[in-house]
C-alpha cells in the first residue's frame, strides 16, 4: 500500500472512530455483590454512554473462558457503547471454567448454587445502577448457553429474554450423584429425549409454585455440532414449547436464509425463536444484530 493511501485510510479510521483515541470505560470486577456461596466472580462493563434506567445484558462465557476473554471475543460490550446498556460478565469458579449446570443446588431457585450467585449479580446491578427491571437479558455460549437455559428456568422472574448459543435443555446435564460442574455425556451426545410435557416439568420443578411471567427464549445451534450434539437444539425447543404450551414441530413462521444465507429462523409467536444452520459445528458465530433484535435493544 502506498504511504499516502495508508495515511488517508488512517485519517478516515480516526474520523470514523474518535473513541479509539480516548480512554474508554473498562471491565471492572465487583467483589461485594451480595451472597455468593459458590465464589463466582462478577465483572461489569458500564459504558461511558450508559443511559439512565439502563437495560442489563448478562453475558455468560463458554468452558475455558473468562469474563475478560468473553468481554473481548463477543460483540456485547461494543454494542453497549452504542446502545447504552450495562453488561455483567459472571466468571466460573470451577477448574476447566465451565459453569455448574449439574448440581441440585444450581438447578433450584434460591438453592445457593452457581445460578444463585448469578441471580444475585443481577439484583445488585439493578439497584446500584437504577437499571430497568423490565429489560434484563441473558445471553450465553456453550457452557454459558447451558447456563442460559438454567437461569431461565430457575430465575424466570428476573429476565425478559434469554438467548442460548449452542447449549442443552435446562436440567439435561443434571448429575445423578449430585456432583457440581459435572460433564453429562448422555446429554452432550444428544441421547436425552423427552416429550415437551416432561421437559416443561423439569423446568417447573426448578422453581415449584412459580406462576409469573417467563422470559422469551431464543435457541441457536449448528446442525454439525459434535460437542453438544445438535439433537439438543430440538430438545431445547421442545422444552420451552412445553413450558409455553406451544407445538415444537409447528412453528408459526419459518424464515429461510435468515438471519443469513443458509440459516433458518423458526418463530412461535414472540415467545420462542429457533435459529438453526445445518452446516455449522459448535462454534456457530454469534450474529450480533439478530441477538439485539430479539432483545429489543
Ligand atoms: C445425565 O442427565 C440425565 C438427564 O438429562 C440423567 O438421567 C442422567 O442420570 C445423567 N447422567 C449422569 C451420569 O449423572
Ligand atoms: C432439529 O431441528 C432442525 C430444525 O428444525 C431440523 O432440521 C432437524 O431435522 C431436527 N433434528 C431432529 C433430530 O429432529
């Protein structure tokens, strides 16, 4: 590239993104967010452009991830700069850094497990930043997507909408011997099959007696996923269809080549959205605009 062209490009870049030249808000750890029986770390990103009464997005990392790595590798923080919402990044306390989606404690509302710590982060941030309780969202990838389904089941009162990128149904990873943070190969390999009614009962038993609103759910999966086999997509759709009283095999709308060529979007009213791409494996990309549209941000 010619030097003059390089300088022109650089000038254009600086003009387009003046924030590159200024110090910007950074990821901060919060140590006093309330009861934290599992020693789960909380990090928060409050953009310089934070709005009053802001929305909150909880962004939950994959195995071997950290709050810092997920902050850097996903689009949620730069979108927070644009849209003025707050992002909470929980960090797993377990070796291997997956989240606990297997113990009885984490699969129970108020059970003192990993999910309880994350719920307490939300309660803390709502108060501290006078955030909007009607616009609290959670997104997760892989282990974070498994946790997304668990959070929607255990703390439905906290969230307006939840997105799971490459996860498994809530309760699918349960440990028969009540181990914390256990791997469940039967579920991972796509060999747990339930009716929508049975899956709905798994959800309802995590918070018995709850009759309030439940979060809208968006389930994203690649059909060539060999880590959390793609059958888990169908089972997760069955789970939430069961909870909402919908027919999992009869979406009201099917949109081909949406959000991108080769992907298909399935809509059951506004409550449930499935996004499936048969050729992608476990690392199916996060399409930020599609997430934002579902969350209404
Ligand atoms: C794996 O999860 C299923 C429920 O999805 C459960 O029936 C099974 O016992 C679990 N396996 C282990 C080894 O805990
Ligand atoms: C799961 O759902 C996808 C998308 O609707 C479909 O293409 C696939 O055949 C389903 N898989 C099974 C095992 O039902």
